[in-house]
């Protein structure tokens, strides 16, 4: 039997009491937190009414949140349900509203960044571990501003998976060295950067994890195309968070994390001469990808996102 109780005084009073909203600071607490909790809790209560969600279903959801925390997958689920993409859509709209465009498109950060990678000048070789299944890859390009001029002193950070789809510091096999396939480069006066590395592959969510459990119930896969992540930071410009996909991957337009953008699929070119670059083979794959940074807004970087990130010491 479906009942509607959301609009009753008892429920509305309960919402205000639970969130401590309307206390005007007299009962302590943070007003912004009170406002957000009141709205989110109210939306949840309303959904229970509208969808006639049963107590069993509510407690199944609570138990799921416990598993999500135990698995450490909240940030992964945020990507898989489109929350991280939605935040990017909002920031794109904010840029459009102030007439700011022309830079390299942003896209999601994902949950696997690790701060503290060693910084090199201009060029960094970041494949620290042998990986017989992965061929050599060189990623290079130029960092410029909207005026097309090279940006000196920009910090380009790069991280990606190995041929098994695992990232160092998060590899369940424990076989990768710290900061394998992670690195950072400072650009010189020419604005150029280069990473010498190995070709990554796509990967999926942990099969027994909470994220894949929910995706299974939704009838969705949890796979990503092969890709490479970047942060680009420079004084006077906004920090860029982006990634590109490896052209030719069949999942480019079926990414469970919704990170694909048309401008972020650079061509992959076969080249020779890798031995002279210190690569493991003479033949290698080459990707040129240039970054265009946007200026700060009224002197501030309005797209900096504060979130919990892993860190380590090289």
C-alpha cells in the first residue's frame, strides 16, 4: 500500500531537526552544511514517498554504502554514475557564462592520482618497471596560453595504467615500483614537455567491488578505454585537469566514466629511433598533444577542486 507522508508537519519538522536547519546559528553548526543536508535528506525522503521505496530497499542501500566505504570506492562510483562528469559540465557552463573559451578541454580526474612524483626538466622517462606486454610510447607537446605563446615553467604531471590495467600505488598485485608510469616535467622557455613511457591499456572496475556490484544491477559495464591523465599547472593560468584516450580503443565512446571528449583523442603515429631515446625498442608509438591553458579569472583559479588525494615520497 502506497502512502504519502512527506508533506506532513511531522516529517517537515523531522527534516529541520535532523539537519538543524533554521537554527540561525543559535544551536551551532555550519549553515552551509545544514542547508545541503536539509535539501539532500528532503530529496531522499521525497523519493521514498514517490517511489514507494520499502524498508528492505532502504536498508539494502545503507548496507551498500557500508560496502562502498569498506572497498574505498566512493570516488570510483562518483565517476561511474556521472557525478564527476556533471561537475565538469557545470564548470564548462560557468566558463561559457563569462565568455572564457579556447583552452584544452577539461575532463575528469578520476581517483588514482598520487602527489609527489619526481619532477624533471623538459623530459621524463617514467617506465620504471619492465613490462613485456607493453610497447614503448612517447608523449610530447607544447604548453601555450590562449595567445599561442609557449608557457615556461609549467608543471605537467602524467599518470596512467600498465599493460594489466593497474596503477602504481593501487596495484593489487603489489608488483609495481613507487611512481611507475607517473611523472612530472617542468617546461623550459619553449614550453615543451615529453614523457617516455609504455602504452597503457583499458581496464575495468574491481569485479567484486561495490561499484561493479551496482553497475551490474543497472545492466552497465564498468570498463574504460586506454587513456593517460594530466594535470598542467602554471602561475597566471588556471590549473588544467584532463586526459586523452588512445585512438583506436573500442571503448572510446563507451567509457563507463564519461570522460571522452572529441578534442581529447589525439592520433597515434608509429615511429623508429626509439633506441636513441633510451626506449626498450627502436620502433615506438608517438602521441603529440599540446596543452592550451586559460587565464585566471579576476586573478583567481576558479576551477581548483579540493579533494582527498593520495601522496607519496619519491
